[in-house]
C-alpha cells in the first residue's frame, strides 16, 4: 500500500527542480537598466555631426559613403528617473546620437562602439523622414531595415518633416521627450480635421505594395517647437514624396474621406461679413463611382452634425431657425471650398489620388478598375468629381444671442 506514495515523492522533487530552473531567467537576457531604449529615429540627407567629424579625424572612420544621417533618440532608466524637480535648464530627459553612412543596419551597429549599453528598438514610437531624403529615395529603401527588423513594432508612427528631421527630435522644455510629444499629438485628432489617421509602418508598407498614392503627416520644427502642418504626398509609382498639401488642403481630404473625429469650420456671414464657427460633432462621407461606358465620374456626399460654437453676428438670434439655416449654408460653403481646392490640387498639380477614389472604384466596379488601375492617377486627374455638402446645427450653446 505504501509503494505508490514512494513513487510519487521522487517525481515531485524532479518537478520542483525543473520549476526552480525555469524561474532563473534566460541566459541571454539583458537587464532593462543596462539598455538604451530607442524611442525616436530621424533620417536626413548626410550631414555628419561635429562629434562624428572629430572621431573620424582621429581614425574612427570605416569604409562607407556618406548618404544618410540617422539620429537616434534614447531614453535610459537613469536619465528618466533624474528628470524631475532636480533637472536644470541644461539637463535633458533624452539623448540624441547621430551616425552617418550608407547602411542603416551598419549605422546602428556602430553605436555599439560608442556606448556600453545595447540599443533596443522595442519601444520605438516614431520615425521622421526629412523632405530632401523623401524626395530622393523610395520609402521602402528608407524603411526596409525597419520592415525587416522584428524589434520595430508595426504600429510605429511615420512622419515626414519640412526641413531636417533631426530638428523634430529636439525640445527646450524641461522634462519633455520629443518622440513622445510627436506620438502624442496624433491623439488630438478628435479636436481638428488637420491630423491624419496615424500612418504606421504596417500601413506604409501596405500602401507601397498596393501601388496607390497616399499621404503622410507633415511636421514642422522651429526652435525646439513642432507643429503638424499638412501632409506629404507620396506618389504610388515612384514611392517618393512629390510635394506637400497645406493645412487647409489636408482639411479638404478629411472631409472627402469622412475620417475626421472633430474640429471646426470657420466661415463668414454673407450679409454682415462677421465670423461664424461651426464645431464638428460627427462627420461621414460616401464616394460613389458612376460608370457609363468608358466614362467615369464620382459623387462625393458629405454630411455632418455639429454646434454653433462661436458667433460674431451680434444681430443674429441663434435660436431663430432662419439664422441657423444661414449659419449652416455659410459653413457648407466653406467646406465646399476646402474640398474644391484640394481636388484641384490633386488633379491638376500633382495628378495623384490620395483620397481613396480609386479604392471605391475597385470595390464597386472591379472589372472597370482592372482596366484603369495601371495608370489610375493619370485617369483620375481627368475624372469629373461632383460633391454635395449637408451640415446640420443641432446645438447653439448656452447663449441665445439676445440683448438684455
């Protein structure tokens, strides 16, 4: 009767030993406090930093061509914990290091010769590409190593800068981390129609493979400050940047796609010339392809519900239906202007479809799409587009505009 019990005890001891060994950790692990966490990355046309120049003068160079300068933004646990009340005006919560060369992989490995802390890209938030570089190289060339690198998350944001991308990774505000700042601005899309839906690595790769033209958010940088201001136009055939849309033109694209989460429309009363501001509560749009023989056209139907958030027409009673209709028409006119302007920019200047017209044609008329998809951007530039805008004010705020 005691024999089964005697057999169980050795088995229990063996299992305990195995569990204990499994808790000792991985032999190849790196403690987090011993690593440099890469959180931001900027690509620019080659411009070696002063540190690089001095190192090269002392024999620190290797066989390469100076084509691209990559600026890596790091944050270490030691740096992060020290940036609080004790941080002085010269102390930063991040570290930027630049490396110039012709191979992204080799450049990041060169950093291992300059720091004892291994670099990890698991926490990379944003990659910013300078406009000069985006015009000179295909996006897949610039991002190829990131696409292949398992450490870089597919959700990592991609931006294109006006001027040098490395400037967007600088700030003069104590305790602020530039890469986090850029990633955080994207979250403000519910407040404005001038922020694109996040263009991540996986989305960029998908767009490139589809051969369609698309937009990437543009970012400006001045004296440590940044601003999202329009979008870069990426040509579907060359996969290079062909130009920019300004802020209002990007608004027009947002209205066409119906992907806006919030924002305002500023217009002027026809009779008095005074300011009227419509705040968006909801937005939707439908792009309807019309095919008659070989002729293609599109109808864009835009609808929105919102509130009268600001009114400078002192003679206007915001509770009167007549005034609300005037305010709606005034705001609709402004949206039509935004849409008309960006359609003209897409068709006449850049001759690219970056608003999804071709995608709707592909879905609703696949046979027609097969015939035109090869030269769609050219076909699109000659395609008639009609649009209808309907805005409804359902909220006028707390004031009735009447004199007391």
